[in-house]
């Protein structure tokens, strides 16, 4: 694997001041950025889960590669347990954004190839250690040193040890989606880890990149993809609850817009979020705009801000835990749980630990785990 430095990116939040602006904001999050991945043409989406059933933020061919790797890894690491496609997706999201912006052929070949920066100790891309060439440029395109390659950003020397031919063309190619995903699965499995155990999953990720910030970022994506993989079941809810949930779910894939959204649907927002992001040129929703829209479909008018929405309906205190939530409830997050004036975010509870969420600037409306955000502040039941 490559050795990287990561940098921290956070979204700040304001509450009282935003009552005037009538918008809501997102919790501080940590995002480790892979310093050696140079994807000049890749479209970035910090929240990439648009569809809970199919994880639409992932190119279908890449998702197929992840799922195929899960099926094949047992041939190479028979004792490995708990390998799941969200684990591979979490790694690939951070390493290459799922090769978005590249062409992925039917056989899995990715073009143009994905190269990291030259690891020559120059400091470019955060590298401070020189790695001598090991493949004469076969995989990384240069004989003057090493650089990480492919959607999983393997060093050629690492690939030499764990690379596998997953698509049957008799070549183990780190620039092939199927081969790279299987190689990553083998690498993460080690000598036979049980990845259902959180501690062993964390050890596998740290082996990939020994950075606590990287670990936190990848685990966050794994949890989000795990939640997204579970299709919502709306068969045992009331008609009004179903109306709210279907309205919210119908907006998956719509961009986050700071100040955006009304009872009529997506709208342009305003400037600016605490991080300086403007919604003025984006048609979409912020968190409370989405809830405003979804509940209006069931004939319920909500206030515009997340903090004000906490005063509607029957309040569910945070002390009861998330198990007290029912489908259709509003879910709140606060800087100081127990003090509703500090609420900064709201989602709509779907069930099974999931919520429909307009998370923050740069994301799409998507499904998230309820515990994916910090400062759980209870809920409100309106139906």
C-alpha cells in the first residue's frame, strides 16, 4: 500500500444565527483525503448514496466488481469471514471515488488508468518517503520510482504479492475493476480475519493505511453503504406515514442545496453555509427543506428550521435511545443533546436504523444510518 498523509475537512455548524436564515446545517465530519490519488477528471460527490437498493452513487460495473470479489475471495482465503461489498466500496470510495470519471469496459478494464503521484519523497501529494521502482513501469507507467495504481491504489510491489485474476483473462491487472476488487478483498482478509468483528475490520483497514483519520473515513462509508444496501419495507406503516416516506424517498439523488427546498419540492437555496458553500445556484434540499416537503405531502405544515421542527408533535427524548423511533418520525441532532435550541440537523426515520437524509453541501439526498451523525437529540412523532 502507499503511505499517505491525510487532512481533515470539517463542516462547521451554526444554530441560533441560522434561525434568521431559515436553514439547517450539518454536523462536523471527518474526511480523510487520499493524498496519492490524482483524479483530475473525477466528479466528486461526498455523499454518493442516492438509492438504498442499488447504491446508485457507485457505478454499476464497479458495484458488480465488489460483489464478485466477495463471492471469489473464499478460494484464496478460506478462513476469511464477513467480507461484504460495502467494505470494498468504503475503501474504493476513499481511494478513487469508485473510478468515477473513467470508462469501465465490460471486462472491467478502467481507462484512462488511475495513477497516484510519484512516490519519490519530494513531498508532492503528501509523500515524504521515496519508493524505488519494482515493476519497471509495467503497472505504474514509470521506471523512475513507484506510484499507486488502480481504483484501490495498490503499490506495484503489493500487487505482486496479492494480485488475482478475477475475470479469467489470465492476467492479474490492478487497473481492472474485477481483479483490483478481488486483490483488495484478499489483502483485507489477511490470513483469515473475521470481518464481522469490528476490531478485526479496523485492523484490516489500518493495514491498508495506518492512519486513524483514514480508518474513520472508511468506516463511515462502510456504514453508509451497509445502510444503503437494505431496501426499505413500507408494508406495515400507516397510509400517512407511507406518504411521507415515499415523498422523501422519491427525492434520493437530488443535490443538497443550502436553504433549498419548499413544500413544492426542490428549489434554489441561499448563500452561505458555515463552510462557505452557497446553495444559490443549486436546485435541491437542505435537511429541513426535505422534511418540510415530505410532510406537506401528508398535509402537515412544518416550520422551516430543524430546531423549530422539534417543537411539533410528540417529542421523543434522546434518553430513550434510537430504539424508540418509529417509521416516519423526525430525527434530530444537536450540539448539546437535551437543549433543543442547539439542534442543527433533522432527518426522517425510515426504520431498521436508517433515515432519509439531506446531509450536507456536496451530497445527494440519500439513506444514512441514524448513528452516522453525531449528537443524537431524539425525535418527534407527528403521525
